């Protein structure tokens, strides 16, 4: 992009030097409107992230991703292996959602919502600024010889890193094994939970490694979503973009001089102050154009706006815009494509929420007993025998369940071998019933019947099955 159109920066990444060694990044502490917005959003998201596994709806953890036992809760809706199709649909919707979202809004997710960015920029980086100071002080500390001051700062910083990594590890496990099991690991003797105890410390180590050392490399090297940007973004996607038309003008960027008339001299609005580079947590120069390393954190937007105000120039030299907006020098508009994609995204979310909410917390299935046809009773009724299976998908016991024949109100359902159904939490209850229907109410020899499952007189779910009776003329 830029007037020189130099593309050499694409041959290397800013975090690795020519010898292939890690080049540590010390971004300047951002400040400005967008950073404030991101801080507030981070507080909100961190509160949700850290508390969600400890919130329960109808006894179900709000979010649970227990891959080992194949138990998943999304927004308090439990998914059982029987619901696997819903999980697959959710994942498909998720993939389409992410694709469409990225095509329109670029890496907004990375900058504002991604837990990696939030923890790194809003928690760990703030610890760096608090203990070691801003960019310059951090660099000096890194270069200076070890002394009492350096040891004190480094030790206290890493103790805090470890403590927060420990907290993240615990919350992460609460999402994976459930908060109830986590609390048991914490409160009961270690000898009873050796595996869980070791897991907590392994994940603490992993998070400590990520946030103390690996840092922005996650976004640049490891994150698959980051790697996908190259194929998902086009010149209409919204990105954090440098307005090179305005910034470079005819004679290119140039340092600021008092009382100059930059427009007359053909100088661009970019005063080459490098503040946008100084604040960048991935160490890139956004003036080179769209780059894989850019996580859309907006720090450069704030930094540049600050310089624009200082030099009495309009803000927004670096701003949210598409490459096409910049090229055609047109303002950002919420165009038809964005409206259409956003409408599709909204519909997908509605479909997903509908799929989740129409599900019952108790699943019932009635199966005809193989080999059994029907019985003709003396009272001119027909009887069929069924086995049933009830699945409790909640974390609460469901007591005193009863059945009602909804399709044939004059018919009846008789429990065999029990008169009380207690469906234990996350358990399966199986049994046998006779369904009896007056022959006058039957229209077909193979008729669909609907059975309602009730608790305290309230229908909680229903199911359908087939009812056999003699063919016409019986
Ligand atoms: S270029 Fe700007 S938006 Fe992108 S990562 Fe760097 S500071 Fe953040
Ligand atoms: S902060 Fe703005 S003015 Fe300064 S170098 Fe970056 S783009 Fe140019």
C-alpha cells in the first residue's frame, strides 16, 4: 500500500529478528477513547468469563464443555449424546457465522472480544505497566544488570503472572470438568483427586507460559482464526486501516514543523512520529497496509488521533475503514452487503437460540415391545405394550412423573411394576406401560398416538409412537 509500495516487511515478522531469535516487544501504554471502551468491555467480559461456570440455570452449569464425558451445556441448555445433531448444527452455524462476520467486520473479534487479547492486553500487560513502567522503563529494566530493584520487580511480576495463571487454570477446568468437580478437587484431600490436582498445575503452567513468554505469538503463529484472515478478508472488509491517500499526499509523510502549510507543500498528514508503531502490541507498522499480525486492537488509532489533535489535524488518519473506502476516499457506510450479511447473521443466531430453547429438559421415547402385536380386551378396547425410556438432561431430580394419552383422551396408560417415577439428575429411567384405547376411537390399524409426560399436572414434554389394532372389519 503506501507510496513506496515496499513489500519487504512481508518477508519477516516483527517478533523474530534476522538471526531467528525472539525480538521482544515493549508496546507503549495505549491511551485514548478506544482503549477506554475496550477496558470497560474487558471488565464486563472478564466478569462473565470468570463467573459463567459457577452460574447455574435449572441446576445446569451455564457453560460446560466436558469433552471426556461428552456433556455440553450452552447457555444452561444441556446437550446429551442424543442431542449430538444439535451440537453439529450449532457448530455449522458457528462456522458460517464466523466466516460471514469476518468478511464484513474483519478482526473486530480479535481486538475486542478474544480472551487471549483481553487477558494479555488488559490483565498481564497492565501488570507490566504497573510494576515496570511504560515502554522505555521496561526496555531499560531488561537491559540493566541484575540488582535488588530488578529482582524485586521481576519476582513480583512473575508471582502475579503465576497467581493469575492459576486462577485462569481453575476457571478453565470448571468449564471442562464442571465447577462442582472443581470445588471437590479444591476442598477435598489432594490424595482423592491426584489427577485433578495435577491438571490444575499443568494448565497453570500452560497459561503462565502463554502470557509470560509466548504472548502475541499466539495471534501471529498459533491461532487458526488469525491464519484464516488471509482468505476471509477482502477489500470491502472493515479493518484498522491507515489512510495512505491522506497520510502520504503527493510528497509523502514528513515530520511536523510549526507554522507550516502541509497541504500547500504537498506533505501528507502523517507526521512520521511513529507513535502508531510504538503502541502496537504485535510490533508492526500499520502504514504498510493490512497485515496478518494486526489484531485490530485499535491502539494505533488512539495514538494517531492523539497526534492529530496535537498538530491541529482531523482525527481518523488511522481508523476503521475498508481498503476500498480508503482507495476511493469515501466515508465508511453501512452498505447493502453489510446489511444483508448482518441480517443472515441475525437469522442464524435466532435459529440457534430457537433450536436450543424448543428442546425439553426431559427426553421421552416409547417403543413397542418387539413381537407383541395387540390385545383385544373384553371392554371393547385394544391394548398395546411399550417400553419407555426417559432421559433427565438437567442437574436436578425430576420426581412424580406421569403419562397422559394426548391423542386419544378416552384411552389410558397403565404403568407396569411401579406407580412412581423418580427421574434422577442426568439419569435414564426405563420401564413398561400398557396403553389401552377404546376401539371406537381408533381409525386405523396402525395409528400414531401422542403421549404427554407430566410433572405436577404440567406437561414437560411429549412424544409420538405407533399403536396397532386389528385391520378393518375386526
Ligand atoms: S496495527 Fe494497530 S490495530 Fe493492528 S495490532 Fe498494531 S496497534 Fe493494534
Ligand atoms: S501515529 Fe499517525 S501521524 Fe504518527 S506516524 Fe503513525 S500514522 Fe503517522
